[in-house]
C-alpha cells in the first residue's frame, strides 16, 4: 500500500483492532522520522493519531462535499 498517496487527503482508516478513524491525514516517511514503518497521522477532532503501516488494514479516500 502506497501511503504517500493519501497525504493531505480526507480518509477513513481501519486498523488491526477494527477501529475506524476519519479525518485529514499526513504521510510520515520512515526514513525522515527514523522509524521501522511508514505511517499516517490522522486528525480526528482536536487530536492526532499516528498509525504505522503494519497497523493499517484499509485506507479509503472520502469525498468532502
């Protein structure tokens, strides 16, 4: 899955615990942040949640109309 395609997009993410997060997300490159996996940080309400590639089951873009 190419997480960089979801950078600055409004998305719905489902993780390995079957939790769903909806909001704007930012791509976080593992090389830049010295992590083992790439990740997406998603803004849900007033907080940000970071999910690593190995924790993400699905990501889908949502149209904001």
